[in-house]
C-alpha cells in the first residue's frame, strides 16, 4: 500500500506540475546573486554557456563562440542562457554583470531564439545595435544560438550593419513584407517531404518517359520494320517482310477459327518475330538507368543527416547540471539555481532551511527550472531520479521550478505517507495561484511534517528515459518513410502523364487528318482524296511481283497504323476496316509465321493490296462506296457505274468504276499466274483462281472479305 501510494503521489504530482501554466506571484527579486554568479563565470572565461539546455546549446561548443568573439576586435563577453535565466530586462542583466565584472567591452546575451541583448561598455562599437537588429531580420526562426552569434559577428565586422538593417527592415515592413528567410535546417517533416518527392521522381519520370517512348516507337515501328528487306526462304529475293500475316490459297489447309486470327495480329501492330522485342529492352534499361540516376542525384542533393547545426552534447554536457545541483544539495538541503532570477527572498530561504532542519523526514529541495532542452527533456521525475542516483541518499526530493512556480515531489525511500500528500490542496503544488513559491513550499513542508509515518524504502517506478540527444535530431534516411508511398504514387502519375501525352498525340493526328482529309502517306504510295479532283492511287495495269510485294507491305502497314487512333469511327466503318485487315492476313501468310509468304501468288498479293486500300478508305471516308473499280481494282474505291461489255458476254453490264475509268475506261488489270510468270504471259485478273476474281462481277468489299474467309475455311 505504501509503495502504491508513493507511485500515485509521484504520478499525480507530475501531472499537477504539468498543469501549472501561470507564474506565481514573485517575491521581491534578489538579482545580486545571479549577476555575481554570472560575473564570476565570465571572469573565468569570457564565454559562458549555461548547463541547463545541453540539447540545444552544448557547453562543449564554447570554443566556437570564443573564436567568433575574437573576430569583433574588442573584448567580448558572451552569456548563453536559457530563457528562464533572463529577466524581463536582459539589458539590465548585462548591466549588472558588467558592474560586477568591472571590465570594458561588448556584452552579449544569447538565448535559444537569438540575441536577447547587446550592450557596449567603455568601447566604441557603433554598429552593434544595428547588427543585432539586422541579424533578427536576416536569420530564420530555426537558427541556433551558435549560428545567430556567428551571423551577428559577420554583420558587425562587415562595416555595413546600418545598410543591411535598412534593407532587411524594408523587406519585413508590415504589409509590404515580401518573404521570410528560408530555414537553415532540414526538419523531420522536410525529410519526409524529400523522401516522398524522391519516390515520385524515381518512378514517375522514368515510367512516363518509358511509356511515351514505347508508344511513339510502337506507332512507327511497322514502317521502320517494313523498310528493312527480309530474305526469302532458301536465299531468295529479300522481299518477304516480317510483320504481315498472309496466306497462299492453293497450298494451305482450311483455317479454323481458332488458328491465330488475323485481327489479333492487326491489333498488335503486325507481330514480327524478334524485332518488336529488340527496342523495348534498351528503352527499359534506359528507364532503369534514369531511375538510378535520379535516386543518386537525390542522395547527393538531400545530404542532411541532422536537423540542427551539427553540434551534439557530450556525456559531460548532459551530466553537468545534475552534478552541480547534487553537489549543492550535499552541502545544503535547499539548493537555489544561481543562474536564474531568484523566486525566494532571504526570509523565504531562512524559513525553509529552518523547516527542513526540523523535519523527521529527509527532504531535499532543488529550486531549478526544467525545460525540453535540459538533460531530462523537461521531465522533473527524471531529474529527481538522477539526483538520487548521484547522492546515494534516500529522501523526498522536491523539484521547485522558479520559472513556473510549480512544485513536484518524488519520494526516493523516505518514510512519508504518499496518500496523505496526494489529498492536500492542489494549489499547494501548482504555479497558477497567487501564493508565492516560498509560501507554498513552506505549506508543503508543513504537510510533510504532519504526514503519518510510513514504512521507509518506498520508491516510485523508474520514469521513462529521455530521448537520446543525438537520435533526437537525427534525420531518417532519404529512402525510408514516405519514399515507398512516393514510389506508388509516382507510378500512378507516370501512367497519368503517359495517358495525357498519348491523348494529345492522338488529337494532333486527328487534327492533321482533318486539315488534310484525303491525303495518304507517301510510304504507301498514297492517294490524295479531293472531292473536286480525286486522284487514283498508283496502280499499274501489269504490276510485277516485286511491286505487288512491296506495295502490299506498305499498304498493310499503313492500314495497321491508321486503325489504332481511329477511335471515332462508326461501327460499320470499323468493322469493314478490320475485316479487310483480317482478310489480308489470310491471303499472304500461309504458314502463320508472321511473315509474307515468299511464293505468294500475284493474284493474292493484288487482292491484299485492294483490301488494305479499301480498309484505309473506310477509315478516311466512311461514306465512300463499298465497291472498287471493276477495270482495275488497284484503282481503289468506285465513284460511279458504267455500262461495260464484258468478255464472253454479248451485252453490256453496269459495273462500278473509279472516276478516271468512268470518263475513259482504262486497261484491265493483268497478272501472272505465279511469281515466275513471264511478263508477256499476263492474263486478265478475272481468269485467275482466287477471291480477287469475284471483283470482275462487280462484287463489293464486304463480299470480297466473305469470299476470302470462305476460301480459307474461316467462318
């Protein structure tokens, strides 16, 4: 029960201490002890750094302050103190220290937020005040005390303190304030942002570049592939091109619906064996290299490993105050911090010492401030624990903060009843009352004297240790934390950028087609569709096999390239274009190896050219006639009909013809029966076997594609 009471006492009083936010009504101040103490420290060393905030300003950095002070050129005395040690008038504190020290020079008071006061005594240094104000304007809020003092000396020794003050104050003048100085140090939030942005860049930029590059390459790869001749089997003429699915009618068995549909080949951009895989591999390697380069650049750009100025407290820095207070408590049970303005006058100190001497319970009072920058991290329980460990003495240790007026007792083995003390009035412990610290300490000791006896040896549970001062400022690695979410979102953004770029390219292509509605690509031997004066595509009446093979490659490639962006087509036009492409694949890729057959018949090659051109016509001019010129199907879409007397018939028939043949009938297309047929043995195309002959009877493109499928047994 006694141990539980002590635990409750320690925990409750710590919470009560944290709840006190007001300042106790101060006793008449006695600053002579503080100024005398600080003057003695400056007499020993012109730079004095308090031991009360080693996490923020380690005492081991004193040589760096001294090095900067020597640059001033006059005797300079520097006091680096926490805010709790400075009075409401820091300049008055410097005046008191100077009076005690009795030496001329520049006196500077520095706290954790900047220059608290700058005064000169017995030396001429007119720019000191201007340099202090310029430093206030020019440095950001996260500048450390060491950086503030170094900047102050830089401004002071520049000889332009007044000019810099005028320039800085103009930028920070009320409504015209233009900007805040950029922070000097990377915070943990900054590092998380850096990690996130790095993750975005590592995946987003390379992925977007890879997808856009592959998209552009994929749009052009068919033409590039087809421009390279491929040797025919057996060392024949290099005119069999990869990337085209075609079939020879006479030597192939009927094709089943499951046998590698030509439409799949068409949508894939005409699969071409090993060539399509050759280019993405370098692109992928380049994207990975770019990702690694971005990661390496980020690691060289975001090099900070700590959020401070690089100074870390030593073990001696962290134990300096505890050693000082413990040494004082060994000599006197009431220790008053000599660095802080005293909240206890002479009468208070005398009365408290008398009370402490009369108690049957050992009580030690340490009137010292606590803050997040001290060795305990602002936890009075840790300070009491450290004092007990140093003193090796069982006692009720009381931490009285002169800055907030709060009282926090911690029992370390003293025979005192914790439950009794817990029930005492709250205002005894908190600083938010009108009672002075001396009066409340006296009341608390009165309660201790009245406390019922308790079994000795009860101690509170060990408090949570304070954060390591080095790890407290250490930044997480760049490739940790938000780096992984950045990778995921970067991949999403990379895909989004690619989609936007692809959409923009598609819109640009459509715009070009609208501006040039009838123009065909030059590579295809193109046809310029002008409603007023249409021109027939390049179409000899006796094409040799080499011309047919080359033109078939180019026309199929052009049709394949035109199909992908043709998203706005009507369903009828889209169907006709795809059926034309499927039929070309059936005609001249008999062995389904993705290459044009070396022995493809001229009639099949010509039929493939006709179908490819008809498919492109369906894409560019969906309202064009679904029939081709009867005289020479290579002329393309028919523009009208003409009465023509056909061979073997005694009467004229109305047959579709192109515009040129409608005016003057051109010669009938003549082809060889095989790739090796002599030119003088060419016969009219209607006499050759195969689907092309159906056009001689005026059949349309839809009938021709059905005939091709039936011819190869594909339904």
